[in-house]
């Protein structure tokens, strides 16, 4: 299929849903899905965003601003992962625990708003990685329209640019809990450290960036443009001073750079194949 054929397939699928509550993070995928759903279904398409410690305030504010600009009904609910039993211990199925809680809350909102379906923004690229959250998607009866239309990330960016979405070239984002090695404790203090560290790098001009938290060591993953900025001695001094103030003892730059799911590199093939 061509990209336009996939886009048409997506629109026809959304039309058949009749009404939908989109799990909206403000990222590239969910923004494109929400905009398309609203164009097709009007006020029968709403956005639901979960507020928690692992979701930076800047992302929440961007999601709120987008819905206001587009005239989309937007409901912000609380879904605090740290309150989920076992979540803070960061087990390998952490994402499942989070998504199960999230979609339970979104279904509650959808039912209260007389909306028939809940949808999320995973795409075809998400199929290849270890994504236990997709199990919760299936169990909770949540729709995945972008995967149904067989759309990949770069195609979503291309279509987003075509329809004028500001997120077409936005850096990829995942919840802050994904910055920890499995088994390392997640708490509000550590999430705040990561949020402050990443915000500092974004303010410096880095685009695609992750700060991976390894106890007292911060491991920075970034793209080639970010590498270039951090090769400057004065910039490195600023990062070091800022990260020390945040609470890190050691600061490292990952030589492989940014990549999605880097914390999954420690998982055994048996765990990954069980996805």
C-alpha cells in the first residue's frame, strides 16, 4: 500500500468506530491519531491524558494547548503508576502494569462520556521491540488504528507534516519510568531528577535525548546533533555542573547514542520472545 492508501484505510477504520477516546500523550503518534479521529468524527472523538510523576509537565502542557487550539474535548485524569502494587520495583512487565491501569482509567472516562471505543497510538515499528504494554492493549479491548492501517513512524511523520501538525518532527518520547534498568527502584525523587536533567539538555538545544538513570550515574543518549553540542568543552562543563546539582555523581555519554528500548538490551531472549 502507498502511504495515502494507508491514510485512507485509517480514516475508514475510524469512521466505523463511530466514537473514540484517544489515549493522548501529545507525542507524534497520538497527536496524528487524535487529529485524524477528530477530523473524521468531530466531537465524537475526545482526548484523554493521564497525569503522573512519570509524565513531564511540559508534555502535559503541550497536550492541553494542542486540544485547546483544535477545539477537541480533552479530559486529564490521574493515573499514578507509583501507586500500582509492584510497579516501583521495576519488574520486566512494568509497562504492562502501567498500561493496564491507564486503560482502565481511560475506559472509565469513555463510558462516562458515552464513547464506544478507546484507542492508542502504537504503530508498526512497535511490534518488533519488547512491548508488554501491548498485552494490556489487547486484554482491555483497546483499538490500535495506526497498526491496523500498517503505518510506520516515518510515514506518520510524513503525513503529520502534510496536514500541518507541529509534532511532525518532534523528538520521540517515552515515560520517564523507561529510564531505569529493570529491577532498579523507581520513586518520585528519581523521576524528578531525570525530568530536570532532560529538561536541562533540551534547554541547551539537544533534540532527541534520554537520560538513563543508573543509581548515581546518569547515562546520556542523544543523536548526532546532540553529540556535536556535547563535544564542546564549555557545554560539557555546564552539563556536569547541572547534573551534579541535580544529584548525580557521575555523568556519561553513551557512545551508541539514542535508541529506543535500550534498557531491553539486558533482557534474555526468552523474556523478549514471550512478548
